C-alpha cells in the first residue's frame, strides 16, 4: 500500500494505491473517487472476521460514536482484488489537513473521534470514554485507541502541528487531534472564574509526561460560534 497526502494543509487529500489483495478501512463518506475494480464493504469499525461477541461490541461502539461522539456508525472497507490493485482517494468533510502515521512497532495513538479518517485492517480501533467532564465541555466525549500494525490517517480542521512534549503542556480541547507516548491528561478550566467568563478561553487538556501531541490550528466549535449570529432567526 502506498499513501500520498496532497493539497496540504488547507484541503488535504489522501491518495491511496492498493496492491493486489490490500484493503483500507475508512470513515463513512470519506471517499472522493476510486477505481471501478475495487470492492466496497460497509460495516462496523472493528469487525473483520470476528465472532458474534466482536460484532456486538463493534455495534455498541458504533452506536456510541453516532449518538455521543456525533460520528457515523459505519465504516467502509475498500478491497483490491487478488488479481489487481487500484486507487482510492479520501478526504475529510471539513477543510483541513491530513496526517499519515505509521503504527508499526507496537505504536499506540489516541485520536479525537472526529479526527479519524482511515486505517489498515490490522490497526485495531477501540473506543475510550473521556468522562462526563469531556461530554459537558462540548468537544466530544470519546477518544479512539488506535494500535496494531499498519497505516493510520488522521484529519484536522485547519493545519496539523506536531508538538514534542517532555514535562507538561496545555492545549485547548478544541485544538487536540491526537497524542501518543507516556502522557497523562487532565481536563481543567483555562484559568479562574474571571478567565472563564471574559478571556474567551474554555476547557483545556493539561498533558504531563513525554510524548507527542498533534494539534489543529483552527477550532471548529469557535467557528460555529462565530458564524451562528449570521444565520437568519
């Protein structure tokens, strides 16, 4: 499998070349175009030949993604025939960037639910409950635990910035895309009550430890707040 990311950072497009027998799992609605020889199967994330319990767990995770994370219940798997490969193009719904991450070597990455775009079939994607405080913050109550062997594509609103952390770092919740490494996090207010009321800053994630955080340069929640007054009442 070969993956090229074009038109970065404003209008990221992932061009994926599948070799004979290759497959790629992608968020529903992410396909831009594909070769007619590729097959497409729709199902729940995490179901790939597993038993009934695996299907039930994946279905419950799909329901949580739909009603609590605002994401689609389903994913599409693009498959190349053993006799020949093909190309598929993927893009996120919002304007922004795409990052290609190699998960080989047992690497694990935590991704904001809305930032997942696609992955190899051997990448296991699990749901992590972020806590009631994350739900009330309005930035999404779930994260995705991505680990295994293969490729991972994540997307953002705005450009993606990669920050190496060794100690501590504070990020607005609306700008977090993903993180990896020996990092713990704590959800907190950006400051005291005065800052919460007048600074325009909301909730932040305070990271501690050593690892990497991927940030997005724009905040979708802030954009929605900015544009809402222009809508007719």
